[in-house]
C-alpha cells in the first residue's frame, strides 16, 4: 500500500456518514479513513473482473466498485480483510449504479489516524456518552431494590462490551455503540409512558427496557479493534433472546444468593414473581412467534416494551433513509430495508413569525 499522498492530505477527511450526507448535493472530494470489511470479486456480462470493496468506520459502511481498467485495480486486489487504509477521491452516487469514485487512490494511515479510527467520532461519542448517562440516571430512579441492583450489576459486569455492541447487524442502530443509543431511547420512552399510564409497573418496565437486548452482546458485538460483526456459535444456536434470559438468570442468582440481600425474601411481590415477569419481557419483546419471540406479550409491561422497541427501530430506519436522501422524485425518498415502502419527505414544523 502506498504512503499517504500530499494531495490526499489536502482533501477533507470525512466519516462515512458525513460523506453519505454531503453526497446528496453532488460529487464530494474527500478522504476516508476506514477498514476493509469485505472484498468480493465479480464479473461483468462481458466476463471482465471487477471488485466490490466494503469500507467501514464507526459511522457506517460504503461499497466501492473498482473495474479492471481502473488504475488502482492491481493495488485494490491485494487488499486483505481487516486492512486499515485511506481512500481518497471524488465520490458521487447514482441511484441505479451506486457509488462511483473518480481519481481514487489508496494510502496508509498516519499513526494518529490509525489510533482514532476505532474511536466513535466526536459528535456520535458525545451523544452515546449522554445516552449512557441517561441509562445510569434512570436506573437510579428504580424503587424496587431487586431491579435496581440487577441493572447496576449488569452495567458493572458487562458495561464495556455493552457500550461497544451494535443493536443490529444490518438494520437499525447497526454501528458500534448502537445498542446503548437504542436502549437509552427505549428507557426514556418507557419512563414517559409510565407517567401517562400510571398502572404500568415502571420499575419492571425500565429493567426490561435495559435488558431486553442484552443478549446481543454475544450476537452483534464487534471486536475491540474492528467494525465487522463476527458470527459466533452461541449467537447462531441460541439467539439474543435466549442468551438474554440466561444472562438475567445468572445475575439474579448471584444477587439473591448473597447474604446481604436476605431481606428481599420478605418483599412483595416475591422474588420469583419479579424474576418471571422480567424474563417474560425479554422473551416476548419481538411481539410475535414468527419474529423470534418464544411467547407473545401477556402483561401490560410486555405489550408496552414490544411497542416502544418496534417504534424506535422503525423510526431509526426512517431516519437512515432520510439521511441518505436518495430521491426517486421530488420529495420521494428511496426506502431502506426493512421498511416496506418509499418515504415522502416529512412536513417541516411551522415557523412562528415574530414582530
């Protein structure tokens, strides 16, 4: 791989999400710092080879097509999975053919760039730090000592990987730290819903909101120095719902067997009822058997958790489509999976006139 070029250094270094946002206005001259997450060798209808290289950073991914007559083809074919590099050029997007890059060149990253590649960009990092602080704040408001202590122990035991885990492999919040953002939003929504519907057991709902996807730590967690989410036997054989039930049961046994928690035996509802209702929230949060839940939601809290989980995932998919801003016609935005249809640009909020 060639050393960083002087003209490459002069171009603006963008995160992939920033490039996707800016490309709506036309071609963008930029430099990306990224990791190679996949390399696919294909053939045109005329039998000529070309490459589809997927680059990833902490904010997203980009598929680049490199044709056999491209000056960088011989350099690109030497790339290996996991390589970190700079990709410099003029990027554009065509709705039918995808991304195109003119004057593309690959280069090595400086030490500073390599060190910062696996750090979430500042704006996203600040958001995720605020989200994590909200998770801790809401846990501190749980009155039931069993749920409060369980949630705190989960963060103490698994917090490092929890903060790194994506909420999904392909769809909503599918980036490093995405699970924290998804979880915090669900906990904030659960807090709001419990104030509108006071019959809801707020403590149970908040604990379920935190722990409903905790099994994804073993299903969609990228390595410490990587973006590609590996496939693991545990995640494939069990799935995050079953793993989450195992995690909560293990933490629950650790807590309730400790001598300092002997006073919990006299609490009403009983420890066993509290545990079963929490496990039901994890087991049923997908809402339907065909979507992977072993049981349908059967309590008020389980129904609420399913709805707000789906709401946050759906809105994130909508926001992803709007951020990509690929227009099929005026005000009509191309759908992204798993949305079922194209989108129409939302109505702006009213601007109140003054004076």
